[in-house]
């Protein structure tokens, strides 16, 4: 891989170059498109660690994303400076440094833009619901014969829902669902889009045992396969000779910035909400082998003593908060060193781990994740809130999927209840559905006619081929309608899904 391709400014739709007064480069334009988008603003009311949290001092997805953006830019600047000063790569200069800093700032702002309400628990709920629904639900096929939904969808379509992933939804949001000018969404540069793709594999190619972090989860839906292929080919992360797709180097930095932000923020917010305290941190450090003489342990003790000397009232709160800020800097330094040390492997596509998986910081990262899991995510209150979230998401999935199952088909009936649910669905997302459903149908019918003419088909052979194409169109539209529902629910904020649920249940 090389930076000339990796920093591709190509987009799905060619951008206008008319305004001579606009001196922003393409990556700066990306940044402004991101921060002015409704999808980005909605992150202010989406869970980071505490579902339906009313206190304003804990983080939302928006404040988390702003922190990730700050860390990512800082990491990019440090790495870029070292690449130039240490003459590591002759093709990397100050223009590339500025580019990667801006790209990572933007990517960090939207890395969670596809996450459904209630974060990762929302993803789990969607996966579990569809696994059960697709396996057991009956539906009429194109000819009116009753079959299971799983018999109409392809294996990849089924896998898309059973492995539903916020990262893949993010690509869908920015490339299609953000409908402003046309169906190309925000029309972001391919360099930015590829940085967002943490897992450059389809839902069928997930391999958690491969030893390569890029294979852990799905990175795109079948519906966005054409976008994905355009992006990886344009940015040079697709090795045509080896038929392999690599992770974009900047994705490693985005992932590291995200990890640093959430592992420290979750603990800090947990301290403020009194889910854990100073002594829990000190004990957790000892459990993970940290002791006197280790910088991570010594700094916690140092800040406690400092607070005592200064006569602060909340000695332990001060020490814990200062410690969190301090270790962020230490971990960032470690990320920079790891990227530089593994630069050749990263650029060759042979580096297979997260940057925080090895090195001095790996143990402190594990310790912080352990503390969050033990004292926050496994707490009774947090579990109660997640169960509430589960009930709301499942209810809405059931009602909205039922309402669209025969929508836009010859079996659609004038069911007044289903019609009312469809009215609630986003007009923008329904329009996007029709754009891509019609596009697929038109392309398939053109292929059908071309094949009939080419092979001069008549009679039964022609009828069989027509039936095959009708089935393909009918089934793909079903897939798009199911995506329409996940699009709608994923776009909801925590408070909006709560309000919608209460109104539909007659509670409010």
C-alpha cells in the first residue's frame, strides 16, 4: 500500500469544483459535511456507557466521539512528524501529515454514527431478534407460496442481520441514508470511508479464529458491496494479485483512539456515578500485577499524596481523575511507538493485531476493561436498564417488520394498522429504499432482456428464466425492506425510542 492511493480523494459522485473562493481541500470538506449532519448531532442523545442517563456529566456518543477525534488527531500528528523526521517513508511529507490528521478527525466523529440506541447492547438485541425471526417466520414468495423467510434470502443476506454491526451501518448511513443532494449520502472521500471500515470482510467471511483483527466482525452489508469494492480498489487496500483486502493503516489509529477514549471515560464516568471508587482502582491495578515502581501504579499513589498535601476535600476523587488523564498520555505515546515500530508490516497489510494489544500499555488496557466490566457493566442497575432497552427494541422490530413485510409487493393489503406504522417510518429512508429497489429491479430486467435476446430464448426456457429473475427481484426487495427497519431503529436516539415505545404502548 502507498499513501498516494490510501489518501484517495475519489467520491461516489464527482464533487463540484466551481467555487474558486473555497480554499478547503477535499478532506476539510469531509469534516464540514460531517459536523453539519443531523446523524452526527443525534449522537448527543445516544448511550456511551449508561443507558437513558439523565445526568449531564457522563458521556454520550457525541462527547465520546469528540474525545476520540482529539486523540486521533494528536496521534496522527505525532506519527506523521516521526515518519518525516526519521525518514521512514520518502513518500510521506507534510501534505500527507495534514491529510491524515484531518481524515482521522473526521472519521472519529462518525465512527459510532451507525450504532443503534443503547450501544452494543442494542446491536446484540437486533442480532438475536433477527436470528429467531428469519428462522421461524413464514412469508409468501413471488408466486404466493408460503415459505420460511430464510428460504427467500441468500446466506449473505441472512448473515447481515444475524451479525448486525454498527460499523457496517455507519458505512450505510454516510454513503446512502444521509440523503441531502442525492442517493450518495454525504459523498465522502474514499480515504475517509476506508478509514471507517474496521473490518473489511462481509458477514459471511467473519472468522474470529483467524488471528487477524480485521476478520472479527462484518464491515459492510451486501447492499453496500459495490461501495465497499469501489473504496478498497481506489485506495489500494485491495491486492488484486493476491486477491486480498487489507485494513487501511489509518484504521489502526482510529481504533486505538477509540479504545483509549472509551476505556478511560467509562471508568471516569463510573467514578462520578459512584459505581466504583479509588480503592477499586488500586485493587484492580494490584490484581493485574502493577506495584511500586511501575509508572501506572506510582502515578495513582502520587496523585493521592499530592491531594493530601494540598488539603483537597475529595482526595480520592482528585487522585483517580488526575490518574485517568495522566495514563491517556502514556497510552497515546505507546500507540505512536507501536505504529512506528510496525510501520512496514502495517503498510504491507501483514500486521494483524490492534496497536494496544501488545506493548507496555496492553496490561493497563486489560485492567481498565476489567474494572469497567466488573463495577459498571455487570452492575444491577445497568443490567436493569439494558433489559428495558431490550424490550423496547424488540417491540419496535416486531411492529415495524410486520408492517413492511409485504410493502411494495402485489401482496400488500390495505391493513390500516400496518399502514399507520409505515407512516411513522422515516420518509427519507423510505425514499432511499425505493431508489435502490428500483435501481436493482431495472438492472435485473435489463440483464434478463439481454440474456433472452442473446440466447434467443422462447417458450418454457424463457418463462423459467423470467421466473428466476422475478424471484431474485422479489427477494432482494424483501432484504432492502428489512434493512429499512434496521435503518430506522438504528437512527433513533435513546430518548426517542423510549418516547416512541411509550406512545405506541399507550403509556404516554
